């Protein structure tokens, strides 16, 4: 029987000095066990040797291979992201952007409707777009996780450049023309 940790003590979050993979499942009210099973398999196969910490949200999962918690504050999550060597995340824009802004190597995998992980498949498009810009690696098939983890060691993500000014300019131009 595995363990399920609801909250990681602050001293642990702030004191991580090991190589660490942070897995972010987000706040969706549907489980995402498919990703955790794939990570467990890679740990058991010896392809993941780093400490794995998982923000599981509402996903309940038993394992001895990873430290899991439901939710933590935004500030605590930012600290974990900064400490991580690799981020493995669902296709949520917030999780991806926060990780990109911290210049992290990211493997993203979409929650899919056919598995009951989301209400639709919009995360596929989000991940595809971030991949096309060179920010992340995309995991399409769980069987390829080990390959992508190895690829991530050589992957150099593009530096994030905010496009906020251009977006504001476009919106302002639209408002001015109304």
C-alpha cells in the first residue's frame, strides 16, 4: 500500500536540495491517474531517479515512489517550480506559463476527454502551440515518457518573452475604432 500526503511541510518545500521533478496536475475536478501511472512505471524501470513531488489536486493515487499533495498556496507552488529541475504538467495555461517564466524544462501532456480527465480536448491545442514556439516538449503517448525525460536533458527551451504590450496595443486599437 502506498502513501498519500495531503500537505508537504514548508520546511521540506523550502529545503529541497536534491534533483527534483515537479508534477503539476492542476485544479481540474477530474482525476489524471494516467500520467501518475506512467511516472510510476518510469521510476520502477529506473528511468527516473530524481525525487518526484506531485501537486495532485483532486487526483487520488497511492504510491511509494512519489510525494503527493492536493493543493498549496500560489507562493509555495512558485517556490517548488523554481527548485525543480524538470516540470511534468497537464496542459493548463497557468501551469505551463509559470514554468516557462521560470526558464524550466517542461514536459506537457493533455488531459483527454476520452479518459474522463477533462470536458474536452482543448489542452492538446494549448500544448501544441507552446511546443511550436519552442517552449516545451509534448508528451502525446504515455509510453514515450521515458524517451522524453531523456530528451529533456538536452532540450534547451526558448526564453519566454511576454506579448502583453502587443496584446494591449491590439485591444486599444480595437476600442479606438469602435
